[in-house]
């Protein structure tokens, strides 16, 4: 039986310095798995030269790479939604374009993707961020898991492998980082098998996080409350 094909995508915002190494390693990993594959990058209104870098990479790795461009920054949630909509193959994997996760660990997730499993979620073995981000991240993770009854241990780990058929059946509305809570909650509610595996998290070498800005945190909190009202209080699972 041939291994299932895989769509890999990365949301990117001002990630020009990290993308060449990330994309190069991604194709090396995918070729080694002997799977049909495609790589998609969602350029979410970057203000640096991310667009130029991606065009060079697209030409280098054609026809297996595509670029989706948001002319203005539309937010992390919309970038992920664009990636899910663009994916065409059996499995969908995504992680961030800033290089804080090692795409070389994707085979660890693929090894757990059996026919009964719909989501393989990474969890950070150790978070390599400034202390205040670690502190905020722990509070956010625990709060979100409690509020939504999420079973996986690290909802904030953006290193996920899913079946496209399941993702297609999930209606996502979030535009901010709350999309991770919405995605995991709704996949868990689908009744499919869910597995977890530890992955490494590395210091950010380029750019700055969009999530940890004051306005972004307020927007995320507001969307989290609205999401809880919609999904938990009103019971709208999909």
C-alpha cells in the first residue's frame, strides 16, 4: 500500500530570513518519505522581502511548491484557513514559518498517523522563548484547555498533522491565534483518534512574534470568549 500523500503549508509573516532553510529541509524530508507531496506558503501581508524570497523558492522547487499571498496582513487565523483551503492531498501538516520548530521531526508525527487517527499533535518538550512569553503561554494553554475541555496537553504547539477529510468537515471562524483552540476542539469533537508526540522548540532567530503584542493579546482574549460562547455555550460544534 502506498503511503498517503501530504500537503505541507507554512503561514509566514516577515519570515524571509528563515524560509530558504525551512523550505529546503522540508523538501528533503518529504522526498525521504516517498510520499506524494506539495508545499504551500501563505504570505500574510509581509512587509519585508518575504514575497521575493518565496518567488525564488517557488521557481526552484516547481511544480511542487505554491505561494498564496494576502496583500495585507489578515491575521494568523486567516492565514491558516487559507492554507487548509489550498491543501489538496490526503494529509495536511503545518507549522510556522519562523523556524522555531524543526520540520525534520515530521516523520515522528507520520509514524503515528494510523487509519484510526485524525490528528497527531506535537507538544513542546521545552519552550525556548523569553520568560514572559513562557509564562503567558502556560497560562493561555491551561486556561484554554480548561475552558473548552480540550484533552491534548499543548494546544499552543503549532506542529500538527491532520487528515484533510476531517479538516474539510470543520468550519473555522477564528482570525487570530484562537484558531488553534477552535481547530483542536472541533477535531476532538469529531470523534477521530488523537495522538501526541514531543517535539523540540527553538529560540526565534529572526523577526518578532505577533501574538505577544498587547493589542494582539486583547484581540485573542475577545475572540476566545466569543469562541467559547459559540462552541461551548451554544453547542455549535462545526
